[in-house]
C-alpha cells in the first residue's frame, strides 16, 4: 500500500507534511517489517523530494511540546 508521504506535493502545508511523515513511518514499520531508523530515513527523504522542504526541525519541535 502506498505511504501517505507519497501523496505530498510542494503545496502541502507543514501540518499535512508532519501528519503524512508520522503516518508513513508507522505504516512502514507495520507493513514493511523495517526498523524505525530505516523507516524514518526513507520517509524523510521521500517527503523532502516531494515537497522541497526539510521537515526535521518541525517534527522535532512538535515532539518537544
């Protein structure tokens, strides 16, 4: 099944990107049998290519709240 991050575009909002990244990492681990670190790297790379945005700071900031 396609990951939610695959549906991102350059017009996706930061909130949409954050939600897609989170859902994609979970799905990757559940369906792909991969380790968390591998899924994180794959999904962030995928979202960066699709949106042109680096979301690491946004994702880390949301975890600190």
